[in-house]
C-alpha cells in the first residue's frame, strides 16, 4: 500500500461526499449571496 491512499481513508471519502452534496446544493441556488443573506437575516 502506498504511504498515502485517499481511496482507502474513510475521512477522505466522507469529505468527498460532503463536497459533492454542497456543490449540488449550490447549483440549485440561483444566487448564493441571496441565499446567504436570507440565512443570516433569519438567524
């Protein structure tokens, strides 16, 4: 096994899943800044 193998590291797989979900979500939002503004106004 190589010294660093991201395919076999569970945390790397978790980050990849999270990154894909965030990317998919941001594609659905027409304007990220509008979404963030709305989020912070409601908090």
